[in-house]
């Protein structure tokens, strides 16, 4: 098991400060956790302020799908362009 960072990362650096093996690394706008280095201790998840770190076996809930209502009108001519 390893840990990964989501888009909720606020770049607080707490994961970097507590990780015993240096698995978290900054990738431009957030920290990501290298699964090749991560030993699965869970220390980073416990200190994550943004709740952005989860274990590899975590299944995120699906986001609701919002669909636009389609309005049907009748017409004789339709001009496109």
C-alpha cells in the first residue's frame, strides 16, 4: 500500500516534513507522492491539513453528474452559422 495526493493539496509541506523516506515531491502546484519510494507508513495522511492524501486502496466517492435540461422547441427553419 502507498499513499497519493489529490488535487485538494494546498502545498502546506507538512507531508514533506514528516515523511521518513522523502516520498512527497513538489510537482508544480501540489505535492505528489512517489509510490516507488513510499513505504506506506501513513504519517503523511495523518498530518495532511487539506485532507488530500489517501491510501492506494481508498476509493473516492463519485462526483454527481449534472446534466443540462434540454428544451425542445418546434420550428420551420433553423439557421446555423
